[in-house]
């Protein structure tokens, strides 16, 4: 058994200092590696440009260079890796993104950039790069957000100018509609698409994997309550999930529905939102947002149940398994 330190305050201070130092070392290594590979890519490209037959010359150049570097420095300098460094320079030398990002608080690792370089669309790639930096995404989370088509889901609800802004500024939250996705992809819950489960099962799994759910919700969300009870006229109701968005300064109420969305479900959410606006929110807070997550919905039912100037209540589908690229495209077009 390990004895606890007598002076816990001193111990905690030293642990915090050591952890901070380790993090700084890792960040420094990441920055140095990324910039070094960028420079290696530049040297290779410039050497290739001096060759008479660029394609054939470049092929032999990388093979010879790989053998020589591997002898001296060991693993990490295969032909494929050198080709990645070459591509890295060609992709990022246009805007000098790597040089600029290297001075920021969180630098992406070489593995992040390997993932990003596989994204063909330049605007989409820039969006994921900005979001990965701003949200400190791990490589695994970056891959998950890409697989779940975050960029496409956000872009669908925006005009051309706003889509371009995604690649320049990332996901900016300024109005209620900015925090809503359709569909939400909840594959991390581990629920099968056609398995029998209840709304309480869905809620339980979301709470159990709250950190993942917050990432799927997006920026600025903090958890407030589950099964929040509200009462009036001797009647009691429970709101499935309550969040607060710090960027919008608004409460966000989420109701979970299994099966087809009904107009009564929308009316119930309208009641929840009205109650929060009149009884809970403070004067300096913005109006409450309501999101109904359902397996299926009729756009006409949503449209005609809500007022024409609605900016507070939204109905979104959710998927409990990650659809194939083909299925996801079909779903986004519906």
C-alpha cells in the first residue's frame, strides 16, 4: 500500500508543476517535429524542381534519401513518410498555416496533420484544423468528428458566405440555430440502430457518456440537470436534459423521443421553453432554446406546429450508429 503524503498541499503543488512541465515538453516536441518535417518537405520539393525529369527524379530521390536517413536516424523515414512531408509542405506553404499555428497555445501533432492531409476539400480541411486547435481535439476525436461529417452537417444550414467562414473561423456560435445539428450522431452510446430501447435507456447512456455527448453538442455547453422537475397548477413535468450554453448565455432544454415526432411533443417543448423564460432565466440571459431529439420527423409537422418566426425550438434526428458515407449523404439530403 502506498502511504499518502503528509503535506498534501506541498505534494499537490509539485505534482501540478511536474505535469505542467511534461505538457510543455510534449508541446515543444510536437512543434519542433511539425516544423522540421515542414522544412524537410520544402528541401525535397526544391531539389525536385531542380531535376530534369521531375516525376522520375523525385521517385529515385525519395528512395535514396529514405535509405540514407534510416541508416543514421532509424525508423520514421520511409518513402511514404518522406512523401507525406513533401505533401505537407505543398499543402501548407500556401498560407503558412503551420508557421502561424506553431506559436499558438495548442499545436497539432504530426499525426493530426497526417489525418488532415487526407481531406481533399481545402475548406473542409481548414475547418477541421481550426476546430482541432480551438477544442484541443485528440487525433481520435478529430477522426470521430470527420467520420460523423461535422463540417457537412453544419454547412447544410448555411449559405455560401457562411460556409466559407467555417473554413476561416471554424464553428462560430452567435445565434440559437448555430448550436443545432441535424442529424446528431450518437454512435458512442453503443446502442444498436434497431434494438429495442426506451427513452430512459437513451438518457442513461447519454449521462453515462456525458463527455462525448458534450463534444457532439458543440461549443460552450455545460451540463445542468437531468429529469428536471417543473410544477404548476398541481401538475408535474420532467425535462429530460438541461444544459447551459455560455456563448449564447441561454439555457438549452433537450427532450428525447423514440420513434416519430408528434405535434404534441413540440407543444410540450414549447411549454418547457416558456416556463424557463418566465420563471428561471435571469434578465441578462437570452431566451431559452429547446431541442427535441427524435428518431424520425415530418418537416411539415414541425413547420406548421411552430410559429413562422420561431428561433427557439428545433427538432433534430439522431442516429445511434455511424451511417456509411452513402447513407449519411442520403440522410443529409432529406
